[in-house]
């Protein structure tokens, strides 16, 4: 579904991605782990067209999207739940969700809204509440639900557990795993909580200073001594 080859990206003179080769097959959860500043978020943003790739190629669902606009990429079926949530704070939960459904069209808005409330019941009780008044965990649930409202073929999730309580983190990962198992949702997951990410991942990649240095199944990376020492602790 997603094939990345020789991908380079930069912020001005600073190289952020240095020849990334990565692929995500339909129905997989692929985890991308690494330290702060490794280039994980930059990779997701480059897939979405901002920043532009300096070199290399990005294929999504068989089409070359390397130089396409973000709008065109999103319309192909790719949704991004970015780091920091970036919901619309002055809009209600319901309004945020309906904006997420713009790409998919109006036919399934009511049905999909109810589905989001089933996945994240707290959002149903907060439906008319402004997004900016939600807790951090509730805002993260809203950001993920808004992305899912687009009915994406591929969901890019950037640090969904960042700053959240363990119980909220557990629920978010349960939802991700359940959607993958029951609906075949394909996910590229960037996550500093390497243990949680690799537990649900089909495969994983380790990114260091803009380069992929290791890849393997989620279970293999969990058992890898280098990964354990660097990212999983004692």
C-alpha cells in the first residue's frame, strides 16, 4: 500500500531524512520507533507533502504521490493524526468529527459519528463541548476519531500516547488493534512508547538520525537486545 524508496527531506540546510526505505502492506500495523529528533514525525509529514521530498519516491496504493499536494494525497485515502492533536479548540466535538468526514462525503456521517462514540464513549458524552476544553486524553481520542471519519485506507498516527495517563494509552492502543483486527485498518504508527507500539505492530522500523537502522517483526524487535537497551529499558 505504501512504498518509500530513497527518501530524503530537509528543513533548509538541515537534512532530516537520509535515504529512507520503508513499506507498509495492506492490513498491517507498522511501528516506527526512535529517539526524539530521529525524523519520525518528519517522515509522516513528508508522506503528506509537507515538507516536500528532496529526493526519492513515495508510492501510495500504486500511485506516485511524491510531488502531489496534501489535498490530493488526502483524497486518495490517507489520513494523518498528527503529534500534538491539533484539533479545532473552538469547535465542538461533533463539529470536529464532521470536519474529518469532509473527505468521505455526507453519506456516512451519522453512521460513522455513532461508530466513533462507540469506540470512544467519552466523546459521546462531550459531543457539544468545545474541543479545547477536553482533557489531553479526550483530545487525543478526538484527533484519532476525526482522522477515522475520513474512512482512510491508511492511517498515520503520530505519538498517540504522548503525555497521556496509562489507562488512556491502553484504551487508545486497544482501539487501534481492534480496528486493525476487525476492519483491516492499515496503520503507520510513530510512537516513543516502543513497548506498546511493538506489541500491536505486525512489523517495525528503528529510525536514528534520519536513517533506518533496523527492521523486523514487532516480536523480533521486542526481543532484540539493542532495541531493549535503547528504547525499552531494563
